[in-house]
């Protein structure tokens, strides 16, 4: 099994298989528009712009489980990211990332790392074979993980 076994939906309801990202390095992030870590969108976009041509794809998943910091719809979250941070990487539907309604992508990711999602902007780094190789907590800024990303990009 790999991350490619899962599907998700865009805010418009379109289903997207993560298999469509096969061969890329993925950075999967649970996001929120009203969080103290929200400025990390700027660094996530910077990573996407700087390393996208080498195969990095950032995937954002709005989540309202921590402090109610993503109260709007997924469409509103996507618009917020684009307007305020110039985000052009994919933003998907709002999901739960832990608990009984947790999205299977995040259940799989935490199962692979043995970690726990404690807050918004937890980041999961996935290698080109679809294996979740690292988890980074909210306090780790996206640009701090550049060495780990470069290692996987080769």
C-alpha cells in the first residue's frame, strides 16, 4: 500500500486520485485560514514554486478540528489561500485529520510515521514511491524542511 491508494476531492467536488501524483515528492499539509501558523502558506507556495519543476507537489487539506480555525467552506479556504498568499498548489476538500471521522489519507500518513497530528499545519513528506517518510509538526516552518525535500528529489 502507498499514498497512491487514496483519493480525495477538490472543493468543486471533483474526485482526484493521489495516483495522479505518482513519481512526485509530496508534501501533504492540514491547513487553516485563521491560525497563528497560517503565514506558512507563503513558504509552502515558495517551496512549490522553487521545487515544483523538480517534482515537488504541495497538497493542502483545510481542517477545522483545531480551534475552529477553518470555519468556512473548502471553496472559501481555497479562495483565501489564492487571494492572500498567491497559493497555486492544490487545495482539497475540508477534512478531519484525526478521530473517528479522520480522512483515510491522514490515517495512513500517521500510521506510517507513528506520529500524531496535534495542530494545523502538520506536514507529511512522501517519497516518489508513495511512502510517507517524515512528519513535521506545526512549529517546523516549510523552508526548514528543504534539506529533506532535496534529498528525496535527488
